[in-house]
C-alpha cells in the first residue's frame, strides 16, 4: 500500500537554472549588492556583492552541526535563560533542538566580495570567498494558498585568508544571512497545488539525492515518506498522483453527470429507466511513459416495465434492476496548465438484470420473452447510454498555476512544455506531469504558452 498519494518535486539542476535566470534578471535592481549597517563593537558597516549566480545542494541528513551550534549559542546567551539551573537550561535546549526544522538545503554563493568598514580610522578589510548558507524548508499553512517557505538559518564563508574566517563567520555573516532572508527569501512563497473537492494533507518536504520532493496523503493524516528517490523524472518540475486520488477526481466528474433517464418500447413491453454511474476504482496507470490508464466504474439502473396484453386483457406492470460495471480506457493530457484525464472509450460493459417484483404467474406467461427483453435493455438501451455518457468525459485533476516572485520588477514562474507520463518510483505507479519552469516579467508573458499536451 502506498503511504502517500501526491508527490510534488523538482531537481537540483532545474533550480540551479532558475536561480541563474533570476540572478541575471535581477542585476539591474541592485539586489545582489548592498551596504549593511552593523554598528556594533568597532564595526560600522559591511559592503557585499554576490558576483556569481547561487546554486543549491539537496543532501540527505540531519541538521548540520554548525547550525545546531548556532542555535545552542543563541539559547545560552538569551537573557531569559541566564537565571535558570543547568538542568532546566538543558531541558529547554533539548526541546528547542527537537523542534528545529530537520529538512534543510544548502544555498551556495560561489563568489561573494566583502568590505568590512570599521568605525575608527582603521582601514577597511577587503576579501572575497564562497558563502554556504543552510536554509530550512517548511510549509506555511497560515497563508492562502498554503506555501512552501525557505528561510536561511546560518552561513559559513571561506576565504583564502583562514585567519579572518572566524571573525567573518561570527561577526559579519549573521548580518548577511538576515539580509538574504529579508530581501530575497521572505518574499518568495511557493504555492502548494490544490485539488478541487479533494482533501489532502499538508505536504511533507524531503530533500536528498539531487531531488526536492513534498509528499501528501488523501485526508488530513500525514503521509508515510518513502526511503528512496528512484524513478522520478530526471529533470524539471513534476506533480505525481496515485490511483486513489485519480479515483476521487473521477468520482467528482461522474457525480456531475447525475442520473440519466429515458423511455423504451420493445415487443409487448414499454417502460422507462433511470441509469446511475457510480464509484471509480481499479485504476491501472500504464507505466510505459504513455500517460494512459484504465478504470472500472460501477453502473446501476432501475427499470419500470409495462406488459401490454392482447385481446383487451388488462396490462400489468413490474420492475427490474440492472447492476454491474464498465471498464474504460483513458489518457492524460495538459492544456493551459490544467492536467486532466479524458475517457477514450469503453473496453467492456458487464451488466446483469433481475426482476425482483415479477410474480410467478406473470413469469409463466411472459417467461419466453424475458431473455429477449434483457438483451434489448442491456445492448440497445443501457450500453449505448453508458457509452455516450462516458466517452469523451473530461476529468479535471489539478492545475499547475504560475506563481509570482515579488523581487525587483516582479517575475512570474510557470511550467511549460508539460508532458504526462506514467512513472514507477520505488515500485509505486503514479501519473505524473512534468515540465520546465520558465521565468518572465508579467509584461512579457505570452498567455498562450502555458503548456502543451504530449501523449
């Protein structure tokens, strides 16, 4: 049994590409260079310039040691803890450490120029080095829509002059980390994909092996996180759902069809019927990269029948009930960023009809006609009606909406060239849509280039 029903993710390489595009696009805004006022001890300010596009690292593992040390030192020096016993301090610190975000990624700034300006007549300190920033990945359910947030926690810089690294990391880098949060990371909220009419749990993000993946489960209980990262699309942004979620989306679409009714006439019989299509189940997603699938759908019908007797004898009526299921083929596609499934046709229709209210004496009279009536109702009435109702039915699954980044002039990220495929990560067959994120300022967005269907 799959412990999750939704997986949303992207690869390190695609995020590096996005960061490179943003770095170039934001150059005119001056956001990569600034002067930060320090005003402590003998330090007046620090000028910095990020001279190369950032990259990210997705690695397995717990919170890095230097980040844990950062929090421990901050707690030890906090005024509210100074008067407590060592035992109470340890209890509080243990609780805080357990509550720290355990999902982190590393933001790499390969070349950062620094000039530390001192308050006295001391000449400024000029240096350059690489900055590594550990950032937490959390889900913020307090905003609408729910979003994934990234927050810089701590950083370390390495320069050719190892004698000043300790000074920089203790006295300067915390101010730079604050700048990164306030000016670059805080404004960015990556919206979580929602499913209309379907409840899924808050996503649980995981990083490792070059992937960022956020898992959700149907309902409100948290998902079970798989151990492996195998089988995801090798490059791009992807959203993958399992058969259970597709079944719920199918149920919503079929419920909108509602009951269908009609009249019929055959031989001595006339009547009317009401057809109802029900639960979608046994969804089989093809794992051969085609994005095709099959599903079984319940069908039932109530039938009121009147027998028109000859020779002026009174007519009599009785009821019948049909039940069974149909098996349908479908394919997934993408149009205008909306991922949907279309029913292509029916593979089989398996229906049975019984006559629960037919008295024996009537059965004796018309028994020879019941077989023909049954065939007529199934093959000439119900099957064509079911085929008409289902073939071509479009089932909306989700929409990969663009999202806005309020940095500089503002940029919109949308996923283009989207394909739908069946994938099999760690043995779980899922239907995935994946594509390439594209960045544009709102004034340069072509509204027709939101995606294409490739099946």
